[in-house]
């Protein structure tokens, strides 16, 4: 049975301001909030009362935490999986619809178009009290923070995402959530103009715009500073974007331990408006390209290697060309050689050959050796995967193991190959091929050099 909070017509503002401006209604709503009930709907002077845990708002519920998970736009694994945890802003606090208050009305749906590939986006609702609690514990939900941390870990584990590839992002209320939970869980942070002190939201005719009822601190700087003291993150991994022209936020951000964060002060002019919150909105709205830059810097950080070593590997000296791409192998050009890694894709079609074209001319009726110099010892299954071939003729390279008594890290194998005529058809091979069927997932081979030389019988 649906329950209602009915108000007198003369006091009904048809929004949550009905409660923030009427002391009697305000106190009654506080009692409901402490029982984990909220307002979700409005029908002609009657506000619909529901249990927070029973809201049907198009979001997934994990132990009282409402969220939406957006999968990457593409399924191909170009990069390691990544996760952006978006803490939603409080831009719908006057709406009688619960989702608008706890999840916001602007979810940045286009974000996935502008971030690194293989990025999951977890959008978290501030599903506590009437309009949220800045993602912090309250007496009615004492393990709210822990449940949020558990959900982040759950999503990361299910999608094989490591801690260093997780970024917490948010603006305004969400900026506090990102900073708070990033420090708490040691996740990198991009926090845009966070409301460290909510004093501006408790002044004027609406004494408590966000209907928090003094259940969290007005000024959260001390609490956040305690988290910053414990975090393992460097200051460069905790980015805060703000402007000294925003008087309702910037002075309180400066109360944070500046040695623990990187505060980026955007030199914005004050907008030509008398709206108390206009500068706060301007910082968020006018810095989107910069926000994306900071987010992507973190997302790509572990996928980029700055090259400063001396080149030791020159493929021009090889007697084969560098191989073509193949869906079952990841190829990396390293200073020490060509690194070949069998990825986790199962072989399911005929494209199982990693082919390199032979770049030296082999003459008929002559005998050759091939020498493959590797960093790792060539395992038996990998040795069996090596073939000379053309499009329809294959001959396996039976590489002998040199010095089997020693545990060599540099290995050179030889193979006799004889170009000859068979049935009056020239047997000529054009490729050195590696067959993916022989490799186990995760097998690695780093090749330093490949030589094909004419062999003279002694």
C-alpha cells in the first residue's frame, strides 16, 4: 500500500522546498530519513513515501547502493580494462523524484565517447537520507562508505580491472565523493570544485537545501584530511580542479592539506550574474575539456612507456621481416627484441598463423640453417609451433636444444632446411610461421635475432 506525506495547499511548493521551508514538515521528514525512508513522487499535494531499499528508479541495487554500469563502447581489448567511478552531483535536490536527487539529472552520457578504450563507467547514486549524504556514513546507514568501497571492488574484480586502472571522478557533491572515496580506497582522483564545506547550501530561505539534517559535518575538511594522511596515493594522483573566483568552494578547498593533493586553480573571470552559485557552475561547465584531459592522463598512464633507453634491437638486421598482426598474439617492439605474447583469445578460425616473410633469397637445392636468438629458453611446445611454409605447404622446424645441461637465458637453435624440387614442382617457402594452436595462454617469447645462412657440409 502506497503511503503519502500530505501537506496543506498553502504550504505546498510542489517541490522538496516544501520541507526545507516548513519547520514542522522538516522535522517529520527527518524522522522518515532516519528510518531509511524517502520521498519518491508527487500527486496533488501528496508526497509519496517509500523505503530507500525498495526504490524502482532504473538503477541496480547493491546492498543499498544504487548504481549504473556502462560497458565499453567496443569489445576489442585494445588496452587493459579500466574503470571510472563517477560520483554524481546534486543538481536535482528540489525534485520530488528520488532518482533526480540522489543520482542527479546530468549523467554525462557522452563520457564514454571521449575516454580510453576498454573503460567501464560506474555511476554511483548518493542513495542515503533524502537527497544523499555526500557519500558518507550516517547513523541510519553506518556502513554506507564500506558498501560503496565493496561495490567498486566487486565491479573491478568481475571485469579484471587492477587498482591502478581505477579513477574516481566527480564534481560538486560528486567531487567530494570522488576525493573522499579515492583517498579511502587509494584510487586516483579527479575532483572538480568539490563542496568541502556545505555552508552555502544552508543559508537563505532554505535552511537545509539538501535535507541532510546535520547528520554529516558542515565542513568536511578535517575528515578528508584524516583520510589524506592515511592514503598511499601521491599528491599528483589526487587532482582537484577549482578557481579562486568561486568563494563558496575555493576557500574551503584550501583548508585541505595542500602537500597531499594537487590543486589546479583555473583563472576564470566571474560571470556577469548575481546568482550565488554561478561561478561554481561555470568552473564545472567550462572546464570539461580539461577534465577529460586529466581523466585520460590517468587512464593511459599504465599503458604508456616513456622511451629513453639505448636501442639494442634492429630488425633490419634480421633475415625475415617483422611479423604481420594476428588476433591470438600481442606483439611488442622492445629495445631488447620482439616480444610475442599469446593472449587469452581462443583459436576459433583459420587465422592461427603469425607469419613473417623471409627477406633473403633461398636458392634451390641448397642447404640452410636458421638461427633464432631469444631471451627466454624456447619451450618444447613453442619449438613445435615453428614452420616454414607457403600458402599450402608446411615444414616444421625441428629446433634442437643446445646445452640442455645449462639453464641458459639466451638460446640459439639451428635447423637444416633444404630447398629442393618435388615432383618437378619447386618447393619454395616464403614465410616463417608460428602456429597459435601450440602456445599456451600467457606464453611469451622475446626474439633478439633471426639469421638464415647457407650451410656447408664439413
